[in-house]
């Protein structure tokens, strides 16, 4: 079965072809980053209009890349939500119109399900069950994943998402939008502990997180540096701040991930979403283990290894491949339900198992 996947929830138009026998055959992406950069953030109306312009050429590009024709498509999967209403509608209208014209089913996909299944696109795939850490521009959540469609929310950020905190911090350091990736590159040049920022909710004994206070701590530090340096933030000090910010975020995510693994008893962690591209997170998680309290509560905790999976770098940020894949999995599971309506606000835990 050949599934065409359409992603248009925010500022990336992604199209891909996934074959249930042969795997991913083609995927193409257009990022609107440059278009939104001059406004310092995504302009929803511009995003919707650009998706409309890109969908047909990207689909034809994928068909050429896969050596396939429209008639070969067995189903059309699209991101139904969550995301920007107008941007979602562009993808939904296109997917529904194309599926109708081809006489094929349409498969609505939850954007976060796409992200959390994206590590399954790699050669070395995780087995169920696993803990998924979703870290994107809009969400920071821990999910217990027991199988396709079987997701339980374990905890989430009570305010800013991690990617959002990266982008806002980058902005206040004067880095161009979206600054998350740039901030993490500059963090490589920073000195350890030149600044130390708080680790919010580190000891909250649950899987809730908070990142907006961290951003405020950076703002306070930046104002102090500016006052001391004639209104400027020298490059080396900026790099130190980037490093301290990233270290604080990674510390919190590491501690909470360990807690999620202990709480569920799972020993597989899957990291998905744009912040999964972060080098420091990948590096720290490559050595992740959990300290399991000894039976009966006496003696030393036993360190147990954890298998950590990241999606291939190109599938970390928004893309059509993860939507085509999630659609194909749902098709195989006969979990298809044609729906034309979009769901701009749609918690992943509301998804129902067929
Ligand atoms: O998953 P994604 O592409 O879009 C959403 O669904 O939100 O995630 C985008 C987010 C942005 O906030 C971006 O700054 C962040 O992922 N991001 C990074 C890195 N690359 C992308 N954050 C930290 N380090 C990176 N290397
Ligand atoms: Zn996303």
C-alpha cells in the first residue's frame, strides 16, 4: 500500500510517499523559515497561503522521486491537528480533494503521533512499550506508548514548550528567528558554569515541567551583562549564557526522563520533535541509565541501562515522512476514519484506540 503524507501544521510543507512493503520512497520539504524571519515569528496567514502554493509541486516532486504516478497512491494521510487552523485547512483541503479525485481513502493523523512514531522510520527501531519524550516548538510531554494508538500522557510543561523556550531565549540574545538551533551551536563555544540558571520543577516529584522561569532568569542575566558592557552582550558572554541555558534544559529533561522510566518500568526512551535535533540532548541521552532502588529498600540502587532512540535528524523537525508513516500504520491497523474537519487544539491523550 502506497500512502501519500501531507504535513502543513505550521511553517513547513512536507510531502512524502511511504510504502508498507518497501518503506519510505520519497520525501520533500519546503520550509517557510526565511519568509517568517523578517517578522520574528510565524505569520499564520502567510503560512496558509504558502502551503497552498507548495503542495502540488512537492507532491509531483515526490512522485518523480519514487518513480510513481498519482494512480499508484492507495491512501492520502494528512495532519489534522494540532497546529495553526488555516495552515491545517490548506493541507486538509488538498488531501481530501486529491483522495476524492483518486477515489482513495483519506487518513487524518495527529501531528504528535507523527512525531512520536518518527523514530520507527530509522533502520534501528525501538520496540513497544516505550516512554516518548516529545520536545517541539509547541509541546513538551512524556507519553507512555504501549502500541499503535495506545498513548497515556504522563506529564508535560505547565507553561512554555522547550523549543519555544529555546526560540524566545535566542531572540532575547539577538539571534535570528527561529534561534533554537543557532543557540545550541553557540552553546558549544561557551564555558562551563560561567552562568548557572535554575532547574525549574526538578524536585517536583512528578513529570510536570516549567520553562518560562528559566527564560526570565536568562533575561535578568542579559540585562546585568548589558548594564556592565555599555548596552552590549559580548560574543563570548553570549556563548556562556547559551551554554548555561542549554545545560539547565538538558539537566531537567534528563532527570524527568529517568523518573518517567522508573515510574513506568520501561527501559526504552524515544525522543521526538524538533528539539530532538539538539546535540547536547543526544550526547547526554546516549549514556542514559536509571538507578533502580534495591528490592526491600536495603543496599545500593542498581544502575540499569536504557535504550534511547532518536529519529534520524531530517525527521526530527516537521516533515511529511512521519505523517505518511503514521498514516500507513493506521491504514494497516484499519484505524482509518475519514474526516474533513481539522482540530487546531487536540491533545494527543484524546486519541482513541480503535
Ligand atoms: O517539531 P518542530 O519542527 O515543530 C513543532 O511541531 O513545533 O520543532 C521546532 C522547534 C523549534 O522551537 C526549534 O527552535 C527547535 O525545535 N529546535 C531546536 C533545535 N533544532 C530545532 N532546539 C534546540 N536545539 C536544536 N538543535
Ligand atoms: Zn512538530
